[in-house]
C-alpha cells in the first residue's frame, strides 16, 4: 500500500487503485470491504 499524489481521477475522489483498477468515491466505512475483495482475489 502506498499513498500517491495523483491518479488522474479528480472527479471521483477520493479513490483507491488496486491492480490498475480505480474505485472512486471511497469512504472510510467502505475501505474494509474493498480490502477484503482484494485479499480474496490474491488468495
């Protein structure tokens, strides 16, 4: 995990990027589920 300054998705901010897939309008309460999804893919 790393913090970056810009991914070119200002209209969807805040965003997370996982394997080059941008997920926009991320809220703190949505982050745990997003991380679980990523973990399921990598297992």
